[in-house]
C-alpha cells in the first residue's frame, strides 16, 4: 500500500510539472517577417512557471507612473517621485505576499521622457525610463516574476532603444498557463531619432495579433495596449474582436482611470479594463486644484489592476494601495488597501 501511494504521488507530481510551463515571444515591430526576410520563424523561449496550486493565474497590470526629473512632474499629492515609486514597488510586493503574482505588465507612461520639446529626453537627453527600470522594476524582477515594460505616448524611443533599456520589445507577447497576453504598441508611428512633437496614435497591428494567436491556437487571449482609440481603429480590428471568441478582454492605461469601458457591438461587445495610475487621477483630484470630491478621490487613487484567472472565471479588480502621507488640496488622506471597480470577463 505504501509503495502504491508513492507511485501515485510521483505520477501526480510529474503531471503537474509537465503542465506548469510558460512561453515568451517578443518581436521587433520594425523587423521583417520571416516570409519577407527568408529567415526561419523565431523560436519562443520556454520559461518555468511556479506551481499555481488550484489552477489560479494572477496577473498585475499597472500604468502611468510618470517618473520624471522635470520639476513640474516631480511630485504628485505632496509625494516626490522617489518615495512614490518605492511605494508603488512596495504595494506590488505586498500583493505578492498576500497572493502570489505570476506576471506583471507595466502598461506605459512610466516617464515623461517625451512630452513635446521639453521632455526629460527630448530636451535634456535624460532617460528617466532607464532610471525607472534600474531602480524600481529591478526590485520586482528580483522576486522571480516575469515583468514586461510597455511604452506609452510619453516614451517615443525606437525599438532598439526600448529593448536596451527594458529587456523587451515595444510589441511582444507572453504565453502562460493557457493564456496569451499580447502587448501592443499603439504609439509606434513617430519615434526617435529627433522626436520632439506630440505622440501619434497607431491603430492596432491586426496582422501581429493574428500571427501570435496562430502560435497558440488553444489559448485564451488578452490584448494590452497603453491606449485603444476606438474612434480611429480599423475595420479589421473591429472584425477581429467580433469574430474571435478567444479574445476575452482588453487592458489600457493612458486615461489614469480605473473603471470599465464597455465597447459596443462594432467591437464584439468586448470590455476594456482601465489600469488606473500611480501619479495623478483624472476624476476630481486634479493636481492643479479644482473642486474636490473626497469619495471620488478615495475610489480612484494610486493603484493597479489584477487579473485572476481560474478554470471557471476571469475577474479583475482595481486595487487601491494602502497610502499614508499624500495630500489632496492640502487635505491629508489615509487609505487602507481595498478593491473597487470589479470586472468579470467570463
């Protein structure tokens, strides 16, 4: 009987280990496709994934930190950039201790390196994005969690520059536990060198989405971009969302808000989950003053979204980080960690 139990335990462990594998594939959006270049298809690196217990996968999607050396963007709500970014790191670490995180996607606007002609990089050639990665993203990667850093409208570096700073391409994908996360570059039109203007929105690269999905025909698909502008998106993208049931949801930053955007029937009724901010909010707590509604402040302050996927459901909450020491129009606020704006994708 004892020998039988040992054999069954060995078979169970082997089966679990065989399942727990993730794959990562990143592409240079400026490069030729294999068909055009005559080269072979790039192999995906296979990454080991920590045991997920009951089959749960937990992802953090976070955006809009605006880490900047520029005086006008250095402090938000009375908290300077360094302590604010460390607070961001510590809040994510606390989530990992509470409930392990399997993937972190940083969804753009980590800096103000490009903001017309007076950005940190466009005017002073200071790469705040690099400092952000070196000083803060590195702390999250040290936890052993895959971390991807996406570009927003304020990081208009070309792909070579971006990959050198962050370790990943501006546009890439990551497959883990039957889920494919496709990270899209919707600000790929006007890039360095010699960039000093407003960022130009780039419609979703539908061919890239299709090619990545074809590599993982049985995976659920999640689309992440710094922003989706439904007013200028292509008919091909609308058709893709309407006809491809494997695409379960979308995540976007840029607006600094944390609620759901319900897309209409033209987009297959899909939902965009807004990923909040760790800088300033566009509800009522504007950094330049105005009428303040403290209930809105407390429901939209510093935080990020998680996405928890189990065999039965996929649910995202906006997690407001525990915060002390910030002030809104001179009023100190004290926030406990809590979740708001829940979205159920299925």
